[in-house]
C-alpha cells in the first residue's frame, strides 16, 4: 500500500473567511457549527484538526474552579439576583435580535 498525500486549497475572502474543502471536512468528520483547531508549529506549518466537544478548555476550567473555590470559601458573598435587575436586563435586550449563523462583522474579527 502506498502512502499518498491529498492536497487541497481554499481561498480567503476579503473578510479573511474561507470554506473548508469537502475532502478536509470528510477526513475530520466535521459538521456545521463544529470547531476547528489550528496548531502552529515552530517551522511555520499549521496543522488543522477537529476540536472534540468533550475536550477540556483550560481557561474555562480554571475560571470555573476559581468561582467554585470562591463560593466555597465565601458562601455569604452569594446573593440572589433581584427581580428588579432581571426586569432591567430584559428591558435592555428586549429588542435585540441575534442571528448566530450570520458572519462576523469586520470589527468583530
């Protein structure tokens, strides 16, 4: 059996977006809205891999641990959110529409 490389390309748009080629999506078993990891190697090559949803996020894990320890060590600091604050927040976002499938604006990238 011979070991052959598959080479494929995609083009960056003016907004630095691209479509992941079908061959890459199939090899990585990617579906819509899944995450992709870019690993930059010392030689400048970049490895593209699938982010498995069950993988731990070290930043989030550290933050959640910090919160858990703070609650454990300072339980009296935990307060219920008032109905007034909830109503105020709801009034501020009542007319805000969000499309999670829309592409990012240039200033958001």
